[in-house]
C-alpha cells in the first residue's frame, strides 16, 4: 500500500461517563456522537476522497444525518473560493528547485514517458512543483478508470449549500500541505517510482481498499493503512497527529450545535482514530447501520 492511501483515503471536560460495550469498528462509515450534555447528536462520516461515480452512493442515513445537522465540517473548507489559487501557490517551489534532481536519470525518463503517454503532459511542467502534485495526478490515472473522478466531499458540499448550512474545515489548506511537506521529497520521489514499477500490485491493493470501503469496514481500512510499508513510518504525522488536533475542534462544535464531520475513512478506526479518541473524552459514539 503506498502514498495514494492518504490521497484517497488521513480540553477541560467532565470525567468520562460509563460506556456501553463498543460497536465493532467495522460496522459503518456513519457514526452518531451523543452524551456529555449534548442536546442533539452530531455525526462522523468516513469518505474516500475520489471515486468513480459507479462506485459511489449515499445511504439514506447519511443524507438524513446531514439534514439534521446545522453545519458541515470537512478536512478543509472546500467552500473557499480562493482554495485553488492557494493550492497552486503552496505546491510551487522557489526558483532553483528542480523535481528532476530527485530522480535517477532512468527513473525520471520512465516517469516522463508515462506522463506523456497517459496524461499528455511533459514532466518539465512539474519541475518546480512539489512531488505531491505529480503523485495526485498519477494516482487518478493509475487507479480510477473513469473520465471524471467523483468527489464525495463535493457531493456533501453541494447538499450543504442547498440546505444553507455553514461550512468549515478541521484544518487549513496550509496545514494539510505542511503534513506532506514533512515527508522528505526524496522519499516521495521514491514512492512515485515504486508505484510505476508495481502497477499491477498497486491496482490489486487499491481494489482491496475500495471493496473494504464499499463494505463500510473501517477496521480493514485502518489495517490496510497501518500495514503499508511506505505509509507506516509516517502514520503518526499523516493520521494520528491530525486526529488528535481535530478532537478539540470536534468537541467544541458538538457542544455548541449539531454538526456533521466528513473526512477520510482511514481516520475513523484504530486506537488513535477519531472514534476511539472521542470515546476517551467520554462521548458515546455509535455506528449508524
């Protein structure tokens, strides 16, 4: 399992209350938060950031939960009209930087040949950009066999706009890019080369992840992420630290107003996942089946 997992898929309170026997963590992508004096429940929903439309559907329970909430929180505020411009600036490196220098000549040529054939672009266009820009592009071409990838977050955003809900982000775009910046460029370049060297294996692993998502099996999604030899060394910064930073925001918001939080499903499961961390804070977190 490689870096694409993270692309697709990362306070003074009262003493914890007694918890019921926990739900099996593989039971749902939608979870209800209650307890600790909350007047109305809030919800967590695990997404897969990009899918082919044929692989996507919202259960009625998801749209019902969103309708019952007053605000939508995504990983970043995708309702920000300046986001695309900011992304372009954040992915651009200063003069003198060269993506080409991160690769051996043969590896660079292999990437360039693939980009020309499959994407219709020359690697020279990316030379001053961070490796994550190229990773994002190749991820879509390698694993999503559809003309227009479908964004789960965009669909939630559309519904929230129609219902005139407030929209916010658990972190800023700058925060999210900084997470990838903390991974050395050389390591990201090596992941790109390995991705092209093992395309069949990577596609099989992607299919496994997609099937786990369709089954709403967050435990398997967490296990797939944890077992990745590339992601493993960076799990703390890609998942655990971000989960911990989100908890104060989530707990503050659910005490103020019923909210719907949607983020990559890989953040839900595991001992340091959002579900476990909220339970440690004393909240009831139950699967909505």
